[in-house]
């Protein structure tokens, strides 16, 4: 398959969902201590999305296919899991920019195998959930700063992270 058109870059600052929720997908802020359980609950839903015969089909030329969204959330789990671990190791840590759009193109999301991505998502989600399982007490308040200056605690990052995964389930109708 040739490289599809790249969707317009995402430039919205989604940090508002931490406190306000998301009207687009129905996400409401939740107790951060539930993040690992909620993340694990997404695994069978993403597996079902990727098992569908239409998983590789884009609904419109500039809208990712379910497969491309799944690749993205797999990578979100990897990135956010590492960020949680970094925040737990170094309070006030800084995060390098992650260009999700460049990653989608460089890693050819559209050409990946849906079954393999389902397994990789399950592994990445479990690893991120396991990192969140280690957090307790004051560790939820450890801080991290994104390259654009957005500040997070482990607690707010957990909510922000889960919104991304759950929002994209909404995007693919799951």
C-alpha cells in the first residue's frame, strides 16, 4: 500500500480534559487511582477493533483507519509509561517533545499488521498499567513538565493519558 495522505497535524492542547472532561467522547475526569484498571479494560476493546475486517480502511482520506489509531495508542502507552517512570524517578522531570504525526509516518502505521498491533498494544498497555500500579501516596504528586511548558503530576498525567486511549476508541466507534 502506498503512503496515504497525512491528516492535518493535531495542534489542540488537550490538557483541559484533566479537569473538564471531553464533550466529544463523553470522557469525565476520574479518580487517578483507577487508571491502571481502566487502561487494562481497553485491551479487549482494541483487540475487537483490530479483528474487524475494516480495521485497515480509512473512513475518509484525511482520517486515520482504526489500525492507525491503534498504532498511535500503542505508542501513547509506551511514551506515557516511560514518562510515569521518569516522574517517579525524578520529581520535576522534563519530557522531550514527541511528534505523534511524524511517528505515524516514519513507522508506517497504515502498513502494520493488525494482529501484531493488537498484541503490541496489549503489552504496552500492561506495562504502562504496571507502572501506574506502583504509585501510591505522595508519589501521585510527583511532577513532570512537557516541552511546551505544560505541567503534570503523575495523577494528572494518568487522567490525561487515559483520555487519549479512550477518546480514540470513540473515534473508531468502539
